[in-house]
C-alpha cells in the first residue's frame, strides 16, 4: 500500500490525533526553498499514540505487525520540543509508516507502547535515558546503556558531558 493509501485508511478509520501529513518535496528554485528529503510521515498528537498503534496493528488492511523503532531527536538547544519518531512495518502487506509527534522538553511524557508491541520495551528504555522521555505504563524503566546514577540525557543538545564520573576522567 502506498503512503497516501495508508493515510486515507487511517482517516477512514477515524484515527484520533492526526495533526498533519508531510511528504518529501522537491526544491523550488523560485522561492529558494530547499524542499524536504526523507520518507513521508504522519504527525500525531502524543496522547493519541497508543490508539493509532492499535489501529495500525489490528486493522486488516494495514496490519503493521512490526514496530521497527521508537526514538527521539532534539533539533536544537533553543527548540522547546523533542521529536518522537515511531516506525511501523507490515511484513504481510509490504508497507511502512512513520509517525512523528512533538513533545515539550520541559515535560516529555508519552504513553508506553509495550502493551501493543513488546519490542517497544527496549526502544522506550533507550529513548528515556538518552532524551529524558517518560513512557507512562512502561513495565521496566531501568537504564540499559548508562549507569543508574548517571546525571542528564546525553543525546539532548543542551547536555553538558561530565569531566569526571566516580573519579574516572571522561575527557
């Protein structure tokens, strides 16, 4: 199924929280707009994530049985939001979908997807420790990459790397 057909199906199912649809666009020489490369995505409200994931997994025509990734990105130090990206795959129908949401850096809270996709457990844990996103309802929110007493979230643009950790130089 092509991207637009997936979007049409989500709209036909009254998928909650769809904010916009963004497809790559070519450069415009008249306006000097460089366009946008990459894959198309559906921008959603963060609170709607679990409902949309249920639709994508359970709908017969979408049947996205694989959660490929949940991650975040911090576009800039002065940006007030983190970008959350969720990638889904239908092996049966051979199509993919990217969902994006904006979370405020001041309080980045998102519902956990672990009840829908078990693979979300690891992705959410990494996202939590690297970007500071709290996944409500996550069954095991321990760190997987950093020590438990690590301070801060290393993938954020405003993160200041420590010069020392427990007497060991980090420089």
